[in-house]
């Protein structure tokens, strides 16, 4: 007993509907795109430059953490302290109080 499934097409994208990117592409005429190409190139180059800086900074952080570990400090704890220092003092105290309360409830302290 063979059963043929009906062809439903692609239900996720009905025919006639255009994607957001297709609409954006149509919104620019060739002359507008030429005028904006230089600006677009500059944006892309700026982002690429920032990505390079970010990678360089990540390498620098990795080096500092390795140095700290070599001097006997725990990297995981250093990262936790950095995270805590970024928090607002009031929010940090509230989070610490809740953590202590939970730990007491579980008999951990």
C-alpha cells in the first residue's frame, strides 16, 4: 500500500513573500549603491580593524592570566573577582546575601 504525500511546497516561506534582505537590495538603485559603496567599505574596514584589536586584547589578557597563574594565583578566582568588581556594589551585596541564604537553607554553611 503506497501513499503519496501531497506537494505542499515550502510552508515556511510562502511564494510571493520576499526576505528582508531581498527588500533591502531592491531599495537601493545602482547609482545609490555606488554612492554608498565607499561608506559601506569604510564601515566594514572599521569593524575589521576593531576585530583585530579585540583579538590582540584577548591575547594580552590571556598572557596576563598565564603570568598570574605562574605566580600562584588561581585564574578562575581572578575572573570571578573581575566579574564582581564590574557589578554595582548594592547589587553585589544583594546577590551575596541571597547566595548565603540559599547556602544556609541547604546546610552548606
